[in-house]
């Protein structure tokens, strides 16, 4: 975890008088809505479930490896555009979704000779966070507790002083303006969180 994540963790703990353990800190790298969920769980004195990132990563790798004809190599995990060649991208993207047993977002320019994978799911990390917010049931659980909920709705769970406090902490940590912080903002990719 990077310095921004540690800074955010300590500021959230001080602001809301909660304790976030190192495994729960993973949720600070997802979206503001996921951070809001974590803070509300902690304030309600509930222990949130912890995902098993290794088992989840293996599940995604197994799904990728089941697709014949894809470009191989660990670097291709950084970009699904590299993993799935243009001429077979539509078919391979669909096969990847089938292997995951999840309906993935539709390709952009699907009917063109060069369909594009949507930016918000264009690599391993972005897809992981999209899955966390849209298909939390797909994650193996490392620690039981309050079940993960589906969040990727474009709305806050509840707009109140907790939400405002979370936005303030994100702005302080990342040096951004409140207007840049939406429930589904990808903190690493859109706001440069380290």
C-alpha cells in the first residue's frame, strides 16, 4: 500500500474515531463509495468481510488462461487491449466474461474493425475494482463479516456529514477539489492515488 493509502487511513481513523486494519485498507484504493461503506460499517461497530486478493487474482488468471489465442505474458495483464488482439477482441472479451460467469461491460466501437475495451475495465486492476463494486459476490472471502454489497450506482449510500467528511479526507490526501470526487471515481486511475 502506498503513502496516500496510509495517509487516508490515518485521517479517516482520526476524523471518525475508528480503527481500520491493514487488510481493510484495501478498500481505500477502490472508490469513494466503497470507502463510505467501510466507514459506515466501522461506525456501526461491524466487522466488514475481507476479500482474498490472491484467490481472486487466480480466478481471473484462470479465466484468462482458458481463452485460446490470447496474447500471453504477464505484461499483458496491464492492458486487456494487448491481451486480446483487435481482430478477435469481441469474441475473446465475450469468452472472458463467460469464463468469469459475469456479464462484462460492452466493448466500445463494437462494430468497428478496432473495438475498444472500456477504460474503466481496461486492465487487471481496474476490472478488479469494477467487479468489487458491481459483483462483490464474485470475491472469495478471507475473513467473514458484514457481506460486501454492490455499490457501483453513481450515488452515495447516504449524503450526510459522513459523506462530506470522506470527501474532505480524499481532497486533503490527494490534493483534489470536491467536485472531482464522485461515488464511482477510481482513486488510483482518475485522481492519482499512490
